[in-house]
């Protein structure tokens, strides 16, 4: 991602929506599952980095 991107979040989400198949495609991953997995991975990394490895969550958000 270019450093001069005026809206890196928008660019990232645009790339995500381009890469993730719609939910009605049988061989794709549903967007909610992809976002949930990404958020959980981020939470785990932040807990490792800033919370002495103690989890910020006790159970998955969905399912």
C-alpha cells in the first residue's frame, strides 16, 4: 500500500471486497467470517504485544 494513500482504510476494505467472494458463491468465504477471523487475529496479536499475552476476549464473537 502506498505511503501517500489519503485513505488507507478505504483502500484496504476495497481490496478486501474485491478479493472475498460474495456469500452466495459456494466456493468462497462469507465476508462476515473473513472479517471475524481478521478481527480475532488482530486481537490476539495486540494481546501478545500489549497485554502480556492475556487475551482481550473470552470467546469468539460469532458462533
